[in-house]
C-alpha cells in the first residue's frame, strides 16, 4: 500500500475531501538552479491535490489522515498506460516495415505514421478498457486518523 498523509478539508455525507501536499524531488536536487524542469514545476504545478474519498471512519474537518492506494492498482494502470502502448508502437513499426518491404514500397514516413495511428487506436482501446475495469483497485482509502500534534508549552 502506498501511503500519504492528508488533511480533511470538507465532509459531505459518507465522502470526505482531503488535501495532500504534492511533493517534488526538485527541491533536493543539486541541479535545481540550472534545470528547466524544476523552474516549470515550481511555477506551474499545483501545490496541493484534492481527493474525494469514501470514509467509513468518523472524521472532523482539520483532522490529519493517512491515505493509501493499493500498489497493484497503480502498477497495473502504469503497465496499461505506458508499457502496452510502447510495445504496440514497437511491434507496429516492425510489422509495417516488414509489410512495406514485402509489397516493395518502403518508406519510413509511412511506417512512423502508421505506427502512430495504430498506437493511438490501441491507447483509445486501453482507455476504454480501464474506464470499464473495476475502479476499486485504483481508489484511495482512509487507513487511519493520525493524532493531532501536541503543542509544547512555551518557556517564559
């Protein structure tokens, strides 16, 4: 289970809205002053993510909760969205190259354009498959309510 802490910002019926800070490794990178990606991520990326989650637990606004996402769901979605289209592109390129050589009409632009169209069709199919798939394996869940931090008395 991949976990993250979040703060409850709204409650409606059995659903709660939590706010989690988006963490970036750019702040710890040594090349952050010379890196364009770091500048863009700091300027354009949202600082918090809001998630609506069904909660079996009784929470109050302001509570800190531990949210989890099952690894199997995340890994399978990553394979479907990244690895499968890449493999489709590679096999379509090889297959189109062989087909065009077989018909005595070899042109790289046709191979690239055809492979891109086949990959786009595969991606649309994968997207439709994932929309129909069991969404419970991708859904974040509340794992626990974290205790509120204890304020230390100030020494005067």
